[in-house]
C-alpha cells in the first residue's frame, strides 16, 4: 500500500477501510479534549471568517493556528514524498505515514502531560496546552489527507465526509438508473471505476469514519490518557509490515548474456532484460514489486521491448500484478512491448486474476529467458507487425499461469 499509487478498486478500498477510521477516531478525541474538530478545516475556516468580523482575537488566533498546522501537515507529506522519489526509496509513502504516527504520539503525550481528567461534556483544554495539542492533531490529519489523496490520485479522502456524502448522493442516482453505464469516464467520475464500485468505495469511507468516531468515544470513557494507543499502534503496525516485506529490485542484465544461445545472447539496444531480485527471505510469500508505473516512465527511451524474468519469484502480490497490467497498458500506448519470462505452469495465479493474460499478445508470457528473448527479437524484427496484430488467447496463456 505504501509502495505505489492505488489504481484499482481493491487498492482504493483498502486505503478507505484502513485509514478512514483513524481520522474519525482522532477527530472525536480532539473534539472532546480540546473542543475543536481537526480532521477537516471547513468549519475552522468559517469560524476564522466570523472571528475576523467580530474582531475577536483569541478565537481568531486559535482558528488560524489550526489552519496553519493542517496545511503544514499536507505540505510535509508532499515534501516527504518528493524526498522519497529523489532518493529512490522503494516505499515512497512510508515516511509521511510514519510521521503521522509520530504526530499522534505527540498528541497522546500532550494529553497525558496536561493531567486532564474526564468531566461531563468533555475536557476542553485551554491556553498553551490547547495550542500544542491541536497542533499535533491537525498536523497528523493534514499528513494523512494529503498522503492518501496522493496515493489514490485524489479519489479517496479519509479525513472528512462532506464531499463523500455529496458524491455518494450523486452515485446512488447512477446506481438506481436502469440503464446506467457500467463504467463512467466523464468529468463527474474520472476514476475508471464502475458506478457500483464508486458507490461502495464512498460508503466504506463514510462507514469507516463513523466507526472510528464511535470507537474513540467508547474508549474515551475507559481511559483519557491511553485513548490514543489504538490508532498509534495501528499506524506503526502498517509501517512495520511495509518495512518487513522487502520490495523486489529489477536489475538490468548486460548486453551479453551467459548461458543463452549465441543467436540470442547479444541484445540490440531496443531490447533489455531485467531480472527480479529480492533481498531478504520471503518464506513463500508473494513478492512485492516496485512502483512499476514509475519504473516504466523512467526506463531508457531507447528500450522498446522490456523482458522481465520472474524466475526467482514464487508469486506476485495482487497489487503488483495490477501494477504490471498498468505497465503493459502504458507500454502499449507508447508503442513499447512487455515480455515476461519464467512463468511456468502452476505459478503466478495473480497474473491471471489481474487480467494480464488478456492484455499481452500471444507469446509475451514465456517459460524461460531464451524463449522470451526469441519472442522479443521476433517482435523487434520484420514480423513485429504480424505479432502485434495477434490477439492474446487466454486459453493458451492461462496454461502457464494457472
């Protein structure tokens, strides 16, 4: 989830279910403790305008303070993601999520240090304690909202539900239409999701936020000082899972390949072979691929046919298989070709589940490297147009992936 952008419904739904409850939880805790909502800034900005008209400086400073720290969190998320890209970190989004966990830890510590005690109607800190506590909470929510928006390409918003309810109302109309299109590509729904998927995704965000708020309210009555432990532990667990599961590397082989037939060993500049390499012990678990979309965009323009050897992988996680589908689609649009090697019977069921066998031309999925290189050479040669016109036969390719 923290390696690449979420393109499919499954990936976006995972984001919604995973993080929407955290926002609802933090928001209700801050409302009770500080008397301020922090997961969104619509009401805060409205109060800011009212405070200006009333010339009421104390609440004006608090409102401006909340707006600033939410913005700072969003800005920091962008900086962290940019740094990860420049330094070529495999998990581009792990740093802002870790920073969110740290900010929520600071939020929890300030509640603890304040010595606040639960009273009827809430706690409502004031003065410096209020400013410090809300700063941590707003910063965390700005981080989360910006990071999730970046991962989902602006489709999933987990820290507020105004837009979610608005979009859900529009989508319900499409769901109820007897002849609603299965896939919407217009300006209203530019996600590539079906109408039903879009409605379900919005519902998951709404339900997740509400459940988080309910859970936070229940645990507040149990212990004010320990109430923030669940979301902190949860975010730290996400970061731990991301770092404990190594991301595979795609290592480019030289132009002269040992162990390959002489006729195939010397590759032309337009063909490149990449082997999957994964550090660490996988213990039979599916391999995690890097951000394949970003990898394809940064590939040498001279390379027109990329051969990827998957011989060392047991399987590819479904998210990685979907990334390969996006890579294949991107290659097709740019006139490039993708060839997979090392796909033998009984391996890589995730490739078939993701629909990759329906995207690649017949012969693009090979059992070994020599077979893949032979196809790549044929595709790069005079028979390229013929091969390009051949439509993938799922029954032929499925025998290698079933």
